[in-house]
C-alpha cells in the first residue's frame, strides 16, 4: 500500500498539484541529467558561457556590478575570460546586506522574484533573491541529484532535522492532507535527544518505512548508536546527510545501524545543491550545471589542500551572486570519479563541525540546530558562538549587530533555555570578532567538559 501511494504521489497527485500551482520544479530535470553525463570539455565550455552571460546581465542591470566591473577595468563582461573573472573581488554577506538594492536586476525587480535568506549557521541571516527560472533550475538539479539516492518528490522521506518548533506551527488539516497525498514526508526533531525520544523516533520510522532518511550527521549518529545499543533494526533503502561534515566515525555507526552507507551532500540557501556523493561514496560531485566553484588556497591551513570555496551561481540573473564567499572551506579533488562522470569534485567540505550539547536531563542537542535557531530568530547579532562548560553553565560569545538592544541578551537566553528544555546559568561575552579556527571557519559551539551519558 505504501509503495502504491508513493507511485500515485509521484505520478498522479504530484503532477496535478504542480499543474494547479504552476510549479515547474521538474522542468529542467532531464536537462540536468544529460549535462551530468557530458565530457569535461563540454562542462568547461558551459561554465565559461554562463559566466559571460551572468556578467553581461549583472553589468547592464545591477548598479553594484556596473561599478565593480568598471573598477576592475573590464569593459566587455560578455567576453570576459576566466583569468579576468578571477580578478574580481569576492562578494561577501556584508556586501549583500549593505548593497541589497544595488544587487537587484532592475529589469526584473524584487517584487517579481523569490525572496529567501541565508541559513544563519555562521552569521546572522541575510536576505537575497532569485528569479523564478533560476529557482526552478535549482529545484530540477536537486531532483536530479536526489535520484542518485533512489529518491524523488512523492516518495516517503523522513527528516531528522532541526527541532519540533521549526514546523509545529504550520501543521493544518489542509497541509496534512497535502502531505499525505503529495509530499509524503515526516519531520523528526533532531534536538533534544534522549532514549525516550529516540525510541519514539524508532517506532515512527518503523511504521512510516521511508525510502530516504535525510539528517544532520551528528544527531543521526546519536540515533544510530541508540539503535545499536538496543538491538533495534530499521530497513531504510537510502540515507543522506548534510549541514555538517560527515565524519568517518559517524558514517561507520550510521552504516552499522541501517545497513547502508550514507550519502553526503553539501548545499546552502544561497546556492542550493552544491555537491553530492554518488554510489561510490568517494568524494562529492560538484553541481557544475548550476554553480562554478573556485578553490582559493587557505593561508596557514593545517590540512593539506584546504581551500576557501568561492562560488558563482550560473543562472540567477535576478540577483547575481558572482564570486560569492559564503565562508566555507573544502578540499578539491583533481582526480576523476569512478562512475564515468566528469563533473568537478570536492574531496570534502571542512569547518562546519558542531559539538553536541547535553542538558542536565542527559538529553543531547546538536550544536548546528541550536546556533541556527538562535541566529535565525535574532537579527540583533552578527556572529555567535555558544560554549558549554558544564550541564547548566553556558557562555554566549557574540558580536552585536546594528539592532542590538537591552533586551537582546534576555531574548537569546530564553531561546537557548527553550531549546535545551532545561534551566541554565548563561553568561554573555560581547566581542568585536569571533576568531576563526585553523580550518578557516568559525566554530559555532564548544563543549568544555565530558558529559556522563
């Protein structure tokens, strides 16, 4: 019955719903799949052609880039070379925050685009826009890469993702019916986690029988260890992880618990699906149809080959992101993959590891979920780092934003305690800048004691 409903959702209810709403998420899927099979030379040609088109539009329609190209001495962006392109300054989140209006394509306008915001895991969220064609190309690319996992919209998907408050306010009877017929997904809070909560997750998954579990690696590894400890079995065809690096010990315990090697993928709100592992689980293939990634060697990096990732969205002409520095670090791979695919590759993405907090009830909370929630809900801080020194002893290091006020600390503490499901002593430490780690990334969370769990 579940498989039949998956088929009906994918082949009947989903297409009808997309027709009703004008959703064109599948429009470019075949195009992306064909692109992913191209030889390296054709992929490189696509990259240069799209860079020239994006630069030409940005120069003509976006005052920010008109000035930037003029300062760089580039008179004909439609004929730009890669060498010239790579002399342009990086686009930063602060640029987007400060020059939002000047980055908008005047011929399209904000009102005709999709608005979104950065994820807020390292800095406070920043608003950006996408023209609708670029958005549907992004959705199509995501669907094409998810098919590597054996998943596409309409099949049963379980998300071990965020916390219950991220979705509890939008569950209406109408949304429940739509989810049953079209979306076919369930949310399992990734924090807090204890044996009781994880037992409930197990029972829910056993009943739901998802085709794919998508999760943050840290809470999924905690859940996997719980399953192993209690000799509980779950059969899941595929697992994918994102939002943090998939560490080898996490991958091993996940594979042991579920009997399948987890896929990994790397993405962001600004750029969508950036890179995805394939069936060989040997590095990540870059979504070159949509993004051009540059590797900028990291000065003083401890790990050989570690580079700053600079990205250009090749399709978003409404709000061009040209040579965007999102703060991520990674190691690029010059070797070809094992499956005959010639997309460029990342060996791994570094710098997004978050510690696991433990409250006095011995419940575990993934740092990524917590810091993301606090930053998402507070526009009054620029950067944040949460340090736990004991079960109920926390320090919040933060860089005040322009809207910082006398209530900011109180509100931050309330969000923290709500997320912890606990009381705690919270100290605040304002800073001019939260220092980077040796890998070049800000550490979002830090646990300075060994919990008894």
